[in-house]
């Protein structure tokens, strides 16, 4: 019985761990995307200002 509960605990732990990794990676991707789009907007603004000036 003890062995059974141990394996169940490990399965649960694996599930939580993979969910945690998914959350972290999606958060990192979102952050990187936001930073990239922000820097891209800044570059576009600079180019437009140079073209206007």
C-alpha cells in the first residue's frame, strides 16, 4: 500500500512539475515577445522620425 501511494505521489509530482515548466516557458515566451515588439516599435519610430526629418 505504501509503495502504491508513493508511485501516485510521484505521478502527481511529475504532473505538477510539467505544468510548472509549461507556465514558466509560456511566461518567458510572452515576456520575450513583448520586449521584441517593444524594441521593434522603437526601431520603427526612429526610422520614421529619420525619414521625416
